[in-house]
C-alpha cells in the first residue's frame, strides 16, 4: 500500500490517511481517532442494468459461505462468535457495502478474515442462491401435489418493502429523474423481475464487480493501521492483478424540457381521509456530488428551504392545509452521482395537483427575490457546529455511509454569501429544464393487481416446465430442506471465548444534589466536548385517566406551539439557534423487581453548547410556565403530520406494533404502552386528524399541562464536562425555582403508589453523598393478566407477528437464563425455521426489560405456521439439544449487546431513567456468566411451555381464512 495523502482534522480529533494498493489499485481510507469502537468496511461499486435485484441477491449470497469458511451462513454464525458492536451489509443504488465494528482487537482480525473471504472468494452455491434469491418450490415442499409457488428471502423482503407507499414513491422518483443508466433500475429488485435472474448471471456479476480494482476499503478507530493493511494484503489482495473496472456511471444526459409522470400505489387504510391519498413532488437535477463544496452548500440551501416552520416551503405547502406532510425524499438527495432537490406534498386530493404545482413555482420565485434572513443561516451553521461536537458511539459507521465531507475550511460568511447569491441559479435556473413532476395516486385493487401479475408470471414459468424439470424442482426442494436441517460444522470459523469477556464493568461516577432543597438532580461529569445534556422526568401519577390517551400528542406539540412572548415560528427559530433540539416523550418504565409495578411519566431532553445553557434553560422555563395553545391552525397541521407519519411507519415497524399489542394484557404497564405507542395510538391520531372541529382536543392540552409541567414530582439530570458542572447546577436551580408548584396537594389517580429510592453508593475510596433519588411507582393490586389474540387486517402481502409471554423482572434469578435462551433460540432454531425455511425477512426471540419474552417475525409470508414454529422452538429448548459451544455463543452475543459502547451523553442514564445502578448491572452480569444448560431447560419448562404463563398473540397482515374461522381471534 502506498500512502497518497494525510490530513489532520483537529475539530473532529482525527487524522485521515488515504492509500492506494500498488498492484490492484484498490483505494483505502483510514481514519485514526482515539475511539475503541473500531470499524471496517469494504465497498464495491455495483451498477446493475435491470430490475432483477442482482446486487442485492449477491449481497445475501456471498455471506452464505466462502473458500476458507465453507460452512453455511458464516455471517449469521459470526454474530454469535464475536463481540461485534455492529455487523451488516447494504445494497444501495450504485454500491454494496459490508461494514462491521468491534472493540476487541482479536475479534477485529476474526471478522476481517471472514468478511474478506466472503467478499472475494464466496462459494455462491446454487442452493444458497435459491434460498436467498428466488426459487420455484411446492407450497409444502414435501408434498408434490401442492401447487408450485415463488419463495426466497430477497423475494419476500422486496415484496414487503414495496408495501410501503413512501418507498414506492422514492424509488420511482430516482428511476425517473435519472433514467439513462443504473439509477433507472431497482437495485434491490422488483418482485416481478427477481424471478428472471439466473444463477449464471449472479456469478458473472460477482466476477465483474467484486474485484479489488473496483473496491474501496475503510477503517476507523484506534487499532494500528499497519496490522489492517498486512492482513488485507495477505488474505485477499495478493491473489489479484489489476483490471480495468468498467463500473463508472456516466453523467445523465440533460433533458431539453421538463417531464411529468404518474404512478399508482396501494390504499392506506390508516390515512385520515381516504379521498386524500395522492402524493406529488417537483424535483430538479443538480450538480455532480464530487464537487464537495458545491454539494455541501446545496445541502445547506435545501435545509433552509424545507426544514422547520420558518422555511419557505413549510409555510407555503404544509400550512396551506392542502396536504398532510412533505412528499417522501423531500430536500437534498446526494446519494446518486448527480444530486437532486425535491419538494412536494402527500395526503392531497387528486384535484389539488395543479394547486400544489402552482404553490411550488410561486415559492421558488419569491425566494429568488427575497433570499433568507441572516439568523436562519446562523441557526443552520449552529446546528452543524453542534453535530460536529456531539459524540455518538457510531461515528465510524456514520463516516462510512455518509460521503458528506463537511468542509470546516469554508468561512461562515463565505457560505452565507454563497447561499444568498448565486446558488439559486444552480437549483432553479430559469433554464434548468431537467425537472420532473411525479404524482402517485392509490388504486383500490393495487395489491390484487400485483398479486395477479405475480400469478401470471408464475403460471408462465410453471407451464414452460417439462415433467423432468418438475421432478427436479421437487427433488431440489427436498435437498434444500435437508441441507437447512443438517447440523452444521462451524469449527472452521474463528471465535472469541467467554473468557475474552471482561468480568467486571467500569463504574460510572454519579453525584446527586438537591435543587431548591427538594428536587433531586443527577450530575455526571463526562468529556462531552463542549456540549451540555439536560433531561428531566415528570410524573403522570396525578393525571386524570380520560386525558391519558392524549399524552403522546401533548409531548409531540408542546415544544412546537410557541411559549411566553414567542409564537411558534419564533420559538422554532430560538430552539435552532440556541440548542441541538428539545424533545418530549412518554416515559413508561417497568420496575426492575416487580412486573406489576411501573413508573409513568414524561421525559424532557435537550442539548446545547456550553455557552447557550442559560438560553436553553430559559426556553424550558417558558415552555413549563407559559406554553401557548391558541394557534388552532398550526395545531391542525401538526396533528395531520403526526397521523401521516404514524401511518407511514407501519410497514417498517409492523413487528413492534404486533408485539406491543400481544403484550397489552400481560402487565399493567402493557396497557399504557399500547395506548401510547401501539395501534390504539395510530387509530386515535387518525380519528383526531379527521375531525372537522379540533377545538375539543386542543382544549385538553392546557389541562394536561396543569398536571405535568410543574415541580411537584420531577427529577433532573445533567451530563457535562467537569468544569461545566457548577455552572449547570446554577442554571438548573434557577429553572426549578422558576417553575410553578401546584397550589393544592394533588392526589394520585391510582392510589397504590410505591416510593422507591435508589441510593447513590460510594465509589472506591471517594465517599459521595449518600443521597437518595425517590421514584414514585404505581401498582395495580387488582390487575389480572389475561390471554388475547388480535388480527389487524391490513392490505399488505406479508405478515408481521408477535407472541408475548409474561415471565420475570430484571433482578429475578431466572431473568439472565431467559435472556441467554432468547438469543440461543434465535440463532440455533428460529433463524433457520423462520428465515431460511419459511422465507420471512426476519424473526427471533427477545426478552424485554419489562420481563416480557417475545417471539416475532418480520415481512413473513406465513402466519399461523409461524406461531406453530414458536411452539416448536419451546419444545426444542425443553429437549436441551444444544451444546456448551451453543451456550457460549449465545453468551457472546448477549454480552456484545450488554457491553455496547455508551456515549458520554448517555452515561448514567440507566440509573436516572430506569433506576438500575452499576451494582445491579454487575450482579446481572455475574448471573449471565453463570447460566448453564440445566438453567435453560428449567426456564423453558417453567415459563415458556403453553399453559405455564399468560401469553398474547397478534398478527398484522392480509385477510386470513384460517384466523377468521378461529373464534379465539379478535379481528380489528
């Protein structure tokens, strides 16, 4: 490797080294930074020219075994043989990326070896291509009388992906604005085209694209670069010669006049108004992204145009009342070789398409004349400063996936001038004819049409088969099942040992003080790089029951409606200028030692640069004391936007909605969880968005404020640099003294309140104040858990499934065993049955902090069969057919999660939010180490066997005859 360039970036505490490999021309970027979470990624430019999803299916198949590691599926096996903090693979429009990160040097070498072998020397076996890509197989593979159907992991993944209307729109947008080359196709694969791909084409694509001459390596962190270079050279690059890689993407030929397209999608049954489901946007092709300064400035410009209530397009489009929210992919899109800017609306009536086009054209003209106010530009530059200073644990991952090389070299004035002057002519020159207007409207029978096209394709494929081919398909199907069920020899794969795990955790020093003589404040001194993090939790115990369902809405709007002398626009401006964001969210925390006890409250969080702390705390005081609730029109805008976002989120989070519903009747906090963040909340928001008169809802907000925004029952926390703590404590003191106390003592609505203190223990030899933080938890002694099965009928072609079982709380002796068992079941049984055999995109088991054991599946072609698989998983666990090696691997995977790095801003949060001290974590750790085979069989029998514990089930998905026939299911 030859070094080409070394650049220090002191603002980010890093040094970047650019290298090139002598004999193959492979390019390499190393970012050295004092960060123990080291990352590696390899990236190939992949430029498919059709919709068969070849790069995506290849990304799946290369991870199914390689020359040095010929066992099936080394990628998923390594998840349990490593302490990785991240492992994945991604297919983008024009590249495929394989990243991992870990804090352990030996682990880094192990994973690097597996990743290099997978990328450069994969087996690409035909059966793996069939499992991961697509295959024809009998509905029941063991019965040749059942009909032939399409199966395959990517096939089902993409069917699931295109149930998401935002995804359909964004995909068409990119394909239509850059139609001439690789951006004109669906790189992930169109389910109707995937069955055109052959195994030969897959191998050919690998040979031409997965070559060092077409690759980029990236490493990040504090491990020595020399070691990486040596290993990469010896294990992979030395075996290749340089080739000419022909994967360059030519510039898009510019259009002579603007184009218009319209496409269709499925109906959204949760949209507030069924007649208003059209989306429209206008997009402009911009500059080549290799011009970094131009790209950076354009992304700032686009932010000024569409971000927040002060931006011209928010005022013109969102507040027009014509639609519900911006169209998908609004703003600057810099992930293709030539960037584009897009703006539009969703949730509009079809007849309003022209109105929206006129608003967009008019807004463009106005901005060209007026430019932007100075303080909006200043607020944006402030936002960038905070983003640069805020430290996340996945900094390396962010670098690899974002090619935004922010140039701190540019002076602020230069940027400001450039934004206000000439830049408009780049985006909206009067002669930029490369402009696309795209509209999308729903069709009642869209999903039926898709299913019909799939059926026709299937019929054509099946009719073309000879009898011999049909027999061969049946035999191959049996062969695949046999292969999937065969015990694996994984001895070829490297692995860490349980003894490589640190036995003790480092304790975090916390200090607790009383503000205004009674409000507990937790201080945690951390190297936060000039940023202060403030949080507070206020109790919901006194809030009347009938106001509870509106708490999430209250949280969502309370920082966006204006406060004190500021209207909502001025408030948004102030928040942007002085903070890194202020957010409020519901906070339901189950107790660590009793399943029926929980804390209910609201969490306030915000961050700011040291110098802006007084301003930030003043903003919180104003929000607590004088929030404004008079802007009815703005409230309606926020409600419609929230309802739209919830509805759009279902295809991505279906398994979470299913799990929340399935656990609803298992614990008292489960009901609240469903009310605040389950399907009940989605339906409530839809109902509110449909109201012609929204005043009755608006009137509930000041009532909620009365119970929540006071100092009756609040606790605070601050994470900041050591030299900032005393300054911070003065500001918190001022805030607490400045907010109201209730005039009269309010009684809790549920009378069973349990006071629970967590003492802050002395650490080492330094004695800290033994001050107690008391949390007021609620308990419902009359609560009885009960079974419930719910089917939400949705117009999707795949299912999302959750089954939940009530087990034990965090500090119970069996909790650690159940936690290891969930991981063991996922890796050794459920992954194979649900994904490999069942064809779902994902599935597994997990144990929640609330003591609920959850089985789930994601984008699953099966429903009741999957619930049967969950039952079989318990039988499997009861039989104890796992080895010590299996248990050790499950422990490694659990510890990888337990020991995930924690950012300075989040240190001490487990204690503050959940009441879990470092001592409790250490004892949980020791319990995890101690889990053995007998414990695992024991907890399977004790809790997971049907009839032992209360359980709930839920399915989100299409109409289902078997479920409809079964009276124990409730249809919603």
